[in-house]
C-alpha cells in the first residue's frame, strides 16, 4: 500500500497545471490565525505550464519553463534528487529535503546538501550548502469581501549554497566560488503538495558581491479549484508584469561590536523583513525574520562569537527587495 504522501503526490501526475505569474504578493504576517490579503494581486495574461508525472517507483518529475526537477518519496518526505536545464545537469549526492506531507503548523527541517554535475557539457559542477523549511503560518487568504479561502499553511524555504565549476577537476575551489541565496514563501491547501501561491527571491554573488537578483511570484491552479480560476479570469490582468517600480522602504546601518553584528533600521511602510548572515560556502550562521509595522528604531542582532575570521555577507530582504553588505569579522 502506498503511503498517504505517495497517494497525494500521485494525484498530481495527471498532466499539466496552469502557472500564472503575478505581481503584488506581499508575504504578510506569520503565526496562527493569519489573514493574508491577496485582493490587489495583478495576474499576467501570459501563463505558463507546470508538468508533473510520477512513475510506479514513486519517482517524481516536475518541469517548468526553466528546468526539470527530480524528486523521490521516502515515507512522508519529498526529497529533491537532481535538476536539469539547457545549461546544466546536476545530481544531489546528499539530496534536499523539500517537504513533509501532510503539512502541520510549526514543522521544521534543517540540513546540508551537496550535488555534482556538468555545466555546458564540459565543466565539472559542484553545489554545496544548507536548506531550511519552516511551516510558519496558518490562516486565510482574502480575495475580496465575499471571497475567502480558509485554513491554508504557509511554508518558508531558505536555501544558501556555493557553486564551483572547473574544466579539469571536480574538486571544489574555495577561491573561485559563486554564492546563491534563495528564499521562498509558499501557501498550501492542506493535503495538496503543490503550492497554490508562491513567491521566490534569488540573489547570486561572486566573491560575496551581488551580481543579480530575481523576484517572481506565481499562482498554481490544482484540480478542484475551478471557482478560483473563474475568479482570476474575472480580474483585470496585465499583458506584462515587468517594469514595476521598486521602492526603497528600509534605511539601515550595520554596527559591529566584539560579539555582535547589529543591523539598525527604519521602515517607511509595513513590510516582511528577512536577514541572514552567511559565508562564501553557503553556510548560514544566523537568520532573523519578522513582519514589522512602519516605524523607526528596529534592530536585528547576529551573534558572531566563535566565527572564524573572514568576510561574510549580511543579506537583507524587504518584501522581495534585496540588499547585501560584505562584513569582515
């Protein structure tokens, strides 16, 4: 007999799912009895397709417009085993624990992962880093005064890793590394493993200097949600979600003492603020997250006692707008 997790994942393998790019998704509060206001979301007319399938052994393949991801089910847990894109093929020798099903409030997973592969057909590729999953909210999504979707779970996923490439050797080179920090917030209907809404922020670094940041959000329509699809189709949609103005609503400075790094900051409006302290190998030493009201005098403090001397990055994410500061400890 298949486990409950296997049965639920199998229900996703019947073909295509509609993936709708959106703008205006605000992370909002965490905890119990949350109310997430999605009434002002902008939906794109240009939709994408998510393809899901699973074989008899429980191996799962999910593909979107960017890559194919490979998963396996072990008991109640879904593991990412590898990924493939036009440029790279990678297999995780220590896989990524993505989600436990069924989802329960306050569940958390934290572990390290590692993978090896090939880039552009002739470069050895290695990824190594840490992954964290927390079910940090349960509550209702409000679409309008008359439309509310109740009892959803929000899952926070934090991924930080170093990337090394070499033509001649698969040995990772700690001098020539790229770093990636990825944060995801996903909203799940209970017992449906694909998120109904998700927002993803990915920042890439070279030598801990940021070179690019991408921020995107999606709505994914599972089976049985035809009323939601009708609601979305009734909303005003946009031909393009590009060129949306980004406002700096945070003003901060970083203070270093013998034992702490302290980020002092003010906010021009309410926001969900996430901060991480990481090294060049994708190791996160500390993280802070909170939904905060407009105001002044906020502080997030990181303990640096026991850290090896070197250069670290302080990563700050304010509702999808990312700031980074290199700090020598």
